[in-house]
């Protein structure tokens, strides 16, 4: 039997060799990377690179970009728990498995078969058993290879899409966290303002009782108190909404043992991240990389569709035994073998093959347009983020100066009011201006923080924890997932081996027990 199995494998190797020799013809068009003309080679409003800030965003780890340890912990939770990211990982696993299936089509599948047949007229039986290859297609025109190539490119595109989701999740967590901290700062501001206005109102009541100010001026102070209460309630609402967004992103409640947050002006280690050359986006943006992989997959699908014009040749073979009596089945004289080949070719299919080729070409053109759109979108995202950063930085400096002047004006006006020099209307106007200026600084600071998080994402940053890491976080998680699978398979094999050992041991005990029972029964019958 061993000799026949070896013979079968020799024939299998021969069939594979023939297939490889004959499969030099590939009907897929030769892929060439599209030459997309960019608006310019550099980005307007980019910063001058310094020695400390010359690194590309794609190479910069998010722990080296974001400075707050509390934000670091939230990002780690999102990477582990976020449902969108887990779905993206499962999609990658799905496409990886589909690629493995298509790759296996290049090799013949060997299967076992056994059968029995009975003829009623002659009252004869026939038994057979064997191993064989069923319908192994000789890939003469590259149909199988192009299908495999398309599956590979689709898998790589899905992996890049997963990377884009990863970047988006990190940016979303950072922005939700900044919104929470800014809302908390607004609550603190409203609370301080409320205490100050309540004290001013208490003094105004005394002045009103003494006849120094009118009832109208006292009511104006009351309106300021209610305005501060309204601002506080609005800040509470924004903070809770930001916390809800954070909990949705990390797919759990925010833990109580997180590190204390840093101040809003200390959230970033690098505030002037350079954009670099516009061509760098082609290698750093996962969405652009995914679009190019999809274009390659569409290119390979054209070759698979064109192969349908030509004959498909399949091989079958079987080696085994056949005999009318089961007891004599495995005798050497009863060996049997069977080889065969079949060919099929479309002659008239009402244009279906032609339409399939046209459909694959349309899909390729669509993928090319999507690739161009991804590049254009990336260029627009970076340009918008850079101009926004420049504008927000300038605006922030002006708002800080304005807030400083408004606070000093309020201090002087309050002193003048306490000494009867300024009116309550002057104080009212100064308090409103100071509160508006400080609120404007907080809002501008939040916009700037969100802009820095967006800029990091649109430049392709966020796949690495630390700049010094050799692999990205998704690659590390893939390696850990593969190791867990390997360990699970090993544990399953060990369990099966243990089970077989137990079965063998138990079967020996059962046979021994059965012998004892039979012996006891015989003795009982004799007696």
C-alpha cells in the first residue's frame, strides 16, 4: 500500500510540474502605479523643521506625541476594546482566510474514497477503497493565480483599512478627552465667576439698602449670577457628553484609577509637527495604501475574467483496491488505478464572458478613480489642518492677550466700584468682557488641541506606541493573535493525544473486564 501511495504522490508532483510549466501565460494587464499629479510638492503653512521636530508623523509614536498619561491609558483601552477596531480586525482575519483558500487552489487536493455496489440481477457485490485527486485544474491561462493575487491584494487592502480605523480611533479618543477636559475647565471658570458675582451681588445689596444704587442696578447683578449658573449647566452638559463619547470609544466605563490629567497647555510633547513632502502621503496614509491595493486586486481580476475565454483542463486520478469480496479487498492482485483529464471551453454563452471582462475593467477604472480621490482627499485634509493650525496659533496668542487685558480691566474697575468711582454698569460690562475673553481662550485652546490631533492622524501618525518600536501596534496584535492560535492548536493536539491514550487504556480495561464476565458466565453455566 505504501508503494502505491508513493506512486500517487509522484503523479501528483508530475501534475503540478506540468501545471507550472504551462502556466506561463498571464492574461492580467501589467500593473503600473498611476502617476497622479499633486497640486504641489510641499504644503503651504508647513513649519520649518527643527532638529527635535524633524521626524515624520508616521514614524512618531503616539506616546511620544501626546504627553498626558491619562490619555495614554484611555487610548490603550480603546485599542483593546473598541468595537469598530475589533470589527476591522475580524475583517482582516476574514480576508486572510479567503486568501489562504484561494492560494490552496494552486495545489491538488487529495481525498480518500470508499464504496460498495450491489447488482440485483446477478446478485453480485463490489467493494473499493482508494486515494485520489479530483478535478485539479491546470492553470494554463492564470485564472487561479490571478484569483489568488486578487485575494492577496484584497487582504492587504483590508489590513490597511484596519490601520486607517486604528488612526481614526486614536484621534477620536484624544479629541473626546480634550473636550472633556475643556468642559471641566469651563465648569471651573463658571464656578469661580459665580462665586465672584455672588460676592459682588452681596455688596450691591448693601449699597441698595443704603440708597446708593437703584433697584435696576441690583437686578442687573442678579442677571449676571443667573448667566453664570446657565454657563455652568452648559459646561456640565458638554463634559458628560464628552465622557459618554469616551466610554463609547473604549467600550467600558471610564476607570476610577486613571492618572491625573495634565493642564490643557501641556497635552502635547511636539506642537509643531512638520508635514514634510506631499509625496510622503502616498506611503504614510493607510487609506491611500488601501486604495492602491484595491486597484491591484481589480487589475488581477481582469486576468481571471479573460481566462474564461480559453479551455479549462482538469485532471483526476485514483489509486486503490477493488474486489467483489470485502475479505480479499487488500490483496496485491486487486490493485486498481484510474487517470483522467477533462477540458471545457465556452462556445456560445450569449456574451457572458465578454461582459464579465468588461465588468472587471469597469471595476478597475472605479478603483483608479477611488485611488485618485483618496490622494486628493488626503492632500486637502493636510492642507486644511496646516492652515487651521497657523490660524489657531495666531488666534490663541491674540485671545490670551485680550484675556489678560480684560482681567486687568476688571480688577481696576472693581477697585473703582468699591471706592464709588465707577458705576455698577461699568463693573457689569467689565465682568462680562472678562468672562467672554476667558471663555474664548478655552474654546480656542480646545480647537487647537483638536487640530493637533487631526493633523497627526491625516499625516499617518498613530500606528506605533513609541517612536523606537520596530513594528506597529496592529502588527504586534496580529503576532499575539497568531501566537494564541498556535498555542490553542497545540493544546488541542495535546488534548487529543491524551484522549487517545485514555481511550486505549480504557479499552484495555474494558476488554479485561469483558473476559472476566465471560469467564464467570461460563463457570456459572457449568455449575
